[in-house]
C-alpha cells in the first residue's frame, strides 16, 4: 500500500471516529435534557397536602 492510500485510509478512519463521537454527544445531550424535563414534570405534579391526613372511622 502506498503512502497516499494509507494517509487517506487513516483520515477516513479518524473522520468516522469523530462523527461517531459527535453523534454520541448529541444523544447524551438529548438524554440529559429529557431527564431534566422528567424531573421538572415530577416536581410540578407533587401535591404536598395529598395523603397528609388519614381518617379512620370504624
């Protein structure tokens, strides 16, 4: 294999790795954002007065 072909092959491999890393970063950022949204939804759904009193009449 000549040097030019080797160089092209190495650059293509490097580019493929960089693209893969970028895609994983995008997926991670979306996951973090979705997790934050779920936490916000859960916090807004909390009703502190619900279940505070228990009426037991037999």
